[in-house]
C-alpha cells in the first residue's frame, strides 16, 4: 500500500519522531511517558494514512469528552483546505504578512499588470502578492470540472517556468517510409516533408476584482479561501477556455477551430439527420450518423489512434437522442467516478472519448459544431508560477470604485498566463477535422 503524505503531515511526523527518540533514550519511562510514547506512535500511523493533525486532535478531544460523560463539541465549518491555509487567506486580505509560493519574477508581474500603474501594490509590496500552498493543483481540478478541454487527455500539456516565447517543432513525415535494400547498397536521402517551428507565447488573463468587506473577512464562518479559489478558477475556466477553442491568435491564444481552418483544412459539411429518422432536418440544424463517419475518416489514419471528439454539451445531448439505421444509439455511455469519488458518466462515439467543451459552438447554421482529432497535436502552454493573487485597497477608474478601503472593502484579483495552437504541418494529412453546419 502506498501512503501519500502532505508536506504539513511530514513536518508533524518529523516532530513526533524526534520526541519519540527523546523518550526512547531514557533508561526507564514513567507511566505517563509510556502513554505519551504510545500516543505519538498511533498519531504517526494516522498521519501516514493521510489523516490531518486537526482530525487526530478532534478524535482525541471527542474520546476525552466521552470518557468524562460530556457532550460532543460542535464541529468547525467543512472545507477542502487545511485550517492554516484558510487562516493565511484571511491574514493576506487584512494585510498581515504571509508566506508566498510560486510567485513569478518581478518582470513578469510588471508584464501582467501593464496599464494598471495606478493600482496599489504595483511595485509588489509586502503582503500584496499571495499564492496559497497547492493552489495550482486545486485550480486545475476546478478547470477540468467546468471544461474538459483542460483535461490532460484532451490536449498536449506544456507547462513552463516563465512566460518566455517557446518554439515548438512542426514535422510532417507521413509520406516517407523505409525501403528494402540489398547488401552494400547505399541509402538514399529522403527530405522531411515539412519541418518548421510554431511559436507559443504566454498571454495574460485577469479574473477581475472580487471585493470583500472587512467584516466578512474577519467574522465569516464559511471557508473563505475555498470560495475565493473556486471563483477565480471558474472565471479563468470560462475566460481561457473560450480562447483555447476560438481565439484568433492575434495578441491572444490561437484557438483549436481557428488553427484548423487557418492551416487550410477543409471542413466536412453536415448533411443532417434526415437519413437517420426520415425527418425534414438539414445539415444547418442537425447532425447525422453519416456526418460523424465523414468527420472521423477525414483525419489521417496515422493520427486517428488516440483521437477524440470535442463538442458542446448541447450538441452531445442532441446526438444522444439519435439512432442509427438499426435503432442503436450513436453515443455510448460508460459509468465511473470522478476525483471525489462521485458517480460520473464518460461518453464515447465510435469508441472515441468525447470532451465536453462549452466554448465549442452548438449546432446551428454556419457553426463548426464538432471537432475530431488527436489531442497530442493541440498544444496548450501554461505558466504555473503566473497564477497568483493581488490585494487592492485602491483602484484607478470611476469615483465609485476608486477607494475600496474607504468603503470598508478589500478587492483581490487573480492572474494567469496561457497560449495554445494546433500543430498541423500538412492540411491534406491533418491530425484534425471539423464538422461545419451549412448555412
């Protein structure tokens, strides 16, 4: 069995182990010291099993209260964050010193906040910048729950330490193959069909202000840190996810649809579901089983293994109601569990996974409603160290928002950097295809 021990638990295990060694060094132990040694041993086992120190203390307190015949104490509000992280959020918002992690260099902070020179903490003063421990991982989980374009199986994930421009090689060698030769026969040269570079930048996304009253920060009983993290993550999921699909590539990420069309890949024009149900539906307002077959085989066989479908939830809902000529559903459903152990369905078309992406256009006249392709060739570049928070007491703008602090408010904002592009060296042998509704 593998034990996953958090950094905080590791520190507690070290401390308790040191105390146990001190007790073990004594020639004889009193009854009280023997009980203390046993409690340290059981606590270390519980920490290694994944329990937090707060959970162990709560259990010990309840056991003492039960032994004394006293009622159980009320529990603190439930939160996914450790208590010390929750407290750090409140300390940071109130201007108290807190520890920081994953803060980008000053030059990147200045790049992120260009044009906001009137904002307090532009010079990165003490307490103005904050990243809670482990926030990047929690942030990633929230992104995936909202938009599956952020799932590692739906794109080629490239994480970099800084936002400097990154060149990626683009190679198409699908037309070359090995040749049979006899002994002593010299090999001939075969040029790579396309060998170029694709540049990925790191465009900055801002969450916008989240304003909190001082009373809420000081007195609220709910998990403030958890709520803030979810607000920031969902704002970035909606903002970044849209550009990963439809971004123009001009001073912003190149979206997947934009990259496919820009590479010269001809979209498959939908014929509609009339052939399936005999109805009057056309390719402008519906999708048929033959349309999915056509978009499937439009991807070159060399790239088809591992390819997936991308579509909006409304498109998937429509396809789930569609039957083939034999009366069988086009979409198959596999039941499973998400990261929190909750039941979840996974959707497949022709045995290929479906990524539900809210930013892919729904079925409609002239829309590109279904994408099929190999996610290894859709690169999403992110900068984990760029994900940080800033606290503001003032803000440039209209008089009604100029002085947060005079209104008893503290505002916070989140920054993160992304870019994306599809690697399509040859439009005739493309790793992606696109289904387009006719207008």
